[in-house]
């Protein structure tokens, strides 16, 4: 090497040294005191906050769970086997968050939002904390729009509204997940994004659910969040909060979202596991004392947001640039308040009330709880029943008797009721629920073998046929007009003369006939939102004509 080359290298090094600007960063660094089974006790993180993310030497992330006097308890969200006593732990200053946005739709991700489906990275530009305070009372409004599941027995007697929290409860293998999957399939083409959160399930069962959604074209509007049985308890614990955050993204952009938590029993087990490992005091059934808050803070985030309005120039388009001084009217009386304000303004003829396009969204929650031998009075089931707006109770005996979905209408309830139904369904379903309740009482009485009068026998026969109408094959949700026409036929006696063994055949033939010969009747039910006098007359004539020709 020549002297010139050497001097050039020295000059380059000198320039780099002079151009270097050191950056200072303050970071808490601690060390692991104890580790094992997915938890770690860490000292030295004096400024750690609750739910803050920390990073271990092997790259795994953890969440601060316990804040103690001399140490913090951390639940490890990843490979915890390489975390050993003495390992370095660094604070990140960030709260646990997940990616959100349209890029997640159609994907299968873990509880941290990392892809599991082999389709490449998630194209998301935004993250949200998994834990958020639920919307306040002022931002909410009544649940008054139906979320149709496509299941006759539920849409007619236990209606679910957008923004509602409806519990699906029953023993294992009674069809709880099937109802949730049917509900997701039925949202196809209805501008509702679905988030299916699988907690503590076998990977084979999750793969079957994803394959079913793909087969029916439902993955185009669905995000699947997976925390399987072999994932750490920490991931099972945060999974439903991650799914909820993903749903809130769409809700706060004026869209409708549906979140299914399958199931919260295993979620509570995971929470109990990490709580006991971190020596939190156990209470009833060894659950920690805040297990009620565990689920209430999750399910309270399901909400129907109120529309928001602003007064703008009449010539303004849809894109409104809200300035600092813009007055936004929100809450249940938002439109009324805006009209009152407009009436008192000068030049009100040059102004208009404009609804903000990103308002009025909803997040509906369908939590699932597994019971043991039908015991709904256990700790976790009673907790979640008290938090939700109703429950769909599935019964073993009904399932084994071939009544599927195996919904026990006597125990099941929707506390929103008819407010979440279309007028057409209310017109036919009120009668249906009364008829089914009377049928069950009479059926129990008839078991004693007493002689029954003719009116009672005819009521029993009609009840049996209504029960057949309410049966439905798995993964075959039905449109609203088809449901309304079938239930109308049942409650008004058009199926009374059909043999029980041929009820399914009769039902399929009715729907084919109405679709082929009278398609305008179903369309009128959709367009009018109810059964008008003219539509009812046409429906009666069509059913009578069909019954005369059918054999």
C-alpha cells in the first residue's frame, strides 16, 4: 500500500469520526430473577408500567402483568424456554398493540397480529393498543338494526342486533361454533367485517373452521385470530382483546363488525393459569378476584355508536374538513340537537346538517361459553350471562333428539328483543314464540298418556311441524324473505296436513316454488320491510295453490 493510499484511508476515517453524532437513549434494563411456564419475575425495571411491552435477550416479548415492590411479574408472549435466570430484559416504552386495517381481512394471524397462513406479510399501516376503554354512554345509541344469522330459530325468536352482546352457551359438541360460523357466512355481501377469535382450541379444529369459511366464500370479509391449545397462556389471554381492537378499527370508520370469541371459558382458564403462576391470590374456583373485570372490559367494547352530525354550508360535498371550531353533535339525540341549533342560526337557509361518514359504526360480540353437564350456574357462565344482553342456550337432549340448532327457547333470551328485528319478522315471529311455548307445555303434559281433545291434538300437531320448520342444516344460512315466508306458512296452518316425515321435502319445495313462480313476493318483503296487506294476500294465494298441487 502506497503512502498516498494510506493517507486517503486515514482522511476518510477522520471524516467519519468527525461526522459521527452520538445518540442518547434512556432505557430501563433489568434481569430475570425467576422464569418458567411462560412467566418471569424481573428486577431493575423501576419505571415499568402496567401492560407495557418488555423484550428479553432471546427476542421474545413479554407484557408487564404484576407491579410489585422489588420486581415486576411478566407474562412471556413467545418462546419462554430460552428465558433463564439472569437474562437481560429491556423496557420498550410501548403498550401491547396489534396491527389493524383492511390488510388483515382474509388472513389468519396469531394474537400479536403476525401471519400464520403463509400468504406473506400483513399490509397494515396502523397499530392499536389491545386494551382500550369502552365507548362512553354519550357516544352510544340504542341497538335497533338486525344482525341476521340466517338461522330461523334465532332470527325469529332470539334476534341479535348490531352492537349487541349475545352469549352462545352450552355443553361441548352441541353446535356453539356452528352457530357462530353460520352467522359469519351469512354476513357475505352485507358490509360487515367478521373477526373469529379461536382461543385454546386444537389446531385441527381451527383449520376445519377456516376451510369451512373459505369454502363458503366467507374469508373475503373475515379475520381469524388464533391462540391454539399449544400456544402460551399469555397469547390465549390477549387474543380476544387483539381481535376486539381489530374490530374497533372498522367500527370507528362507520362500518359494522362482528367479533366471535370462541371460547371465553378457555380464556378464563388461561388467565387463571398466569395469575396463579404469578402468585395472585386465588378466589372462587381458584380464579383471581378480578375475573369478572376480565370479561366485562372486553364485552363492554361491543357497541352501536351514535351518528355524528355537523352544520356546514349547503354547497359542501361529502368530504367535510372539520376545523378546530367545528361543532360536532353526537350521542343519542345528535340529529335533534343539530336541528335545534340550525333553527336558531342566522342564514339557516344556506346551511345544512351533514352526517359524518365515519360515524354510526357498530361492533357486535358473540362470546361462547362451554358448560359442564348443563350447569349454567357455575362461576364463569354466571359472570358472562350477567354481562351480556341475552343468551342462546344449546341443550344436549335437543341435539341428540335431532333438533338442530339445539336451541332451548325457554331459557334463551335476547334482551334487545323485537327492536333488533325487521317489521316482517316481527309480524310472524311474535305468534311463533307463543305457539312454541304452548307446544312444549302440551308436549310435556301429553307424555302422561291422557286423552286429549281435538283442539289440543291439533295444537300439538302444529307445534311438531313448527319444530320441523325451525330445524336447519349446518352451514346453510337462509335469507330473510325465505325465513319469513316459511314461518308465515307454519304459524298460519299451511303445513298442518303435511306428514312429519316429509316436512323437510315440503319446505324445500315451497321455497323452490316461491322463487320460481312468485319471486316478487320475497322482493316486496325486502323492499317494504314488512308484509303489506297486498303481499299477504298474494302469499296466501301462492301457498294455497302450492299445497293443492303438492303431493
